[in-house]
């Protein structure tokens, strides 16, 4: 297995308590203004992973950084690419067409409004109809986990999870560990059979 296969973050639903620390850590790590805590953020908390709570499971869902990346293959403007084995979205090139959302098999992409220093950025021409009449329409862009590519310590969600429910999966390492575990299990079975 190639070491160039993309890593991703996965959650252990047996450990996740649904506290949303992962979402806050994600949002804080992606703000542009040197935020120390979520309370000092000027922009709304907009994470790049999505906590799912159902009667059966509670866990965050995020980008798997697919090798064939259907989001990147479907993007009509080429705003999604691979950098350092991470699938990333260029927010300035994204036109908010939602094609990547449809293509993603994990629901890991969302369209989010763009903020600069706490102010929502609006479009010049398009308007939205509300109960108060026409208002300026927000500029939106596709957003998803980027494995905190610019963060030296790796994904903030993994580092800050109080239950250690999140883990960075490196497929080549995982395969070697599973091969080793299978070999040891087979050895034990053979010992029991032979005596």
C-alpha cells in the first residue's frame, strides 16, 4: 500500500459524548484573526465537521479525503484540489454551485456564509426575498475538513477532544497494524490447534 494515500479523521462512537468541543476547536483553528478562545471570535462558529446525534449514534462526520475525490472531480470551476495528500477547497474560487455537496458520499461538505471581521459579506447583484422585502444575499462557499493543513500540530478536533474519540487514520500504517494483528491471531490459533 502506498504511503501517499490520504489520511483522514475518524471518530469512535463508543467514546463520543456529543459535547461539540471538536466543532468549536475546528472553528477556532480556521479563523483568520489569531483567536485564542471561541469567546473572542468575531465571526460565528462555523466548523468544518458536523456532529451527528441520532438515537443510535453520536459522532462527528467529516471529510474522508477520498482518493478519487468525487467533490474535486465534479467541481465545475476547479476550486477543489489535493495539496500535501489533503483534499482542499479554494474558497475564493468556489462559486457555491453545490455540485460538491451532491457528489460527496459522506455529507461532509456544507455551504457556509463568508464573514470578514464579524461582518457577513453580501453579493452586489443578487437579493434574497424575506418577510421584510429584498435583502442582500450572502456570499457562500463550500466548506469541509482540511485536516488543519496549515496547523503544525495537526487537526484541532483530535487534539481537543476530551474523550479522545477522534483519531487521524493513516491508511498505510493502519494496514500494517491490521496485518500484524492478523498474523499474531493466526499464530495463536495454530498454537491451540497444534498444542
